[in-house]
């Protein structure tokens, strides 16, 4: 069952759902979701430095991306066909009895911008800023501004609280992230075992 606005507000007030900075009730609380804003950090891919990403070779991840940090009032241009990593301005905390789903806002999608390719699911127990997988599917470049509402998160009740939240798992490689975070696929068991 997806939480409605009144339930979202109750959970925010009692601290079981954490969003910091706190969302503006007038603009960010929607009927069944909470809008999140774009942060200042981006990871852009260094296409000219390497020809291959190999999950079995962690060295191919070392110079994969470059950090771009914007200042207040600056914009980030996403060109047609481009894929970059961004982050939410807000830190989020998902309790062990809920799961959260991340989606784009329709106004952004209608410009050709998608904010996740596959990572639209936030496990119970996750805390941190959300890394956004931003792509421009359109034919015209689009300017994005830190602080603009870029995505929305909806919360669903679980059949029971999980026995071990995301942050307690040894494989929680993105727990506590505070900026746009590049892939850590090389840390997955199937690749780490070969060492």
C-alpha cells in the first residue's frame, strides 16, 4: 500500500521517514509522493580516457568519471544522448517497514530527461543522498538547476519490517552516500571472489 500525503506527513513528523532538509509542505508534498530537489554534484563520464568498463577489473573504474560541483545559480547542461550521474539535495532515510520508489517528475520527463535507468528502488534501511542516473532522450539540450524539483519518491508499506535493513548488510556499498556516487559494481561478490 502506497502512503498518502497525510501518512507521509505523520511519518516525517515522527521521524520514521527522514528527509533532510525537510521538504516544503506547499511545494514538495504531493498526494502520494514527496518531490526531491537536484543537488550540486554531478559525475560525468570520461569517454576519451578509457575504452572499456570491466566489472572484474576495479582499475577500470578509477578514472571512469569526473566530479563536477556547481555553485549557487549555476546550471548543468544535459546534451542529447548524454548520461550523467547527479544527486538529490536531500538526504533520505527509509525505515525498515517501508520501501521507497523513485520516479521522475512528468514535467521533467516531457523535456526528454529521465532520472533513473534502473535504480528506482530504495531498500528499507537505506540512508543517504540518492544518486540519479540522468539521461537526455530528447534532441535538444536541457539546462538543470540545483534546487529544482527533479524527482519524486513514494513509500510503500512492507508485509513486515525487514530483519536486516540495507545499512546492516555487508554489501551496502552505497549506504550513507553524500554526493553523486559512481558505480561500485566491482565490489559485488561475484567479482570480488576472484581476488
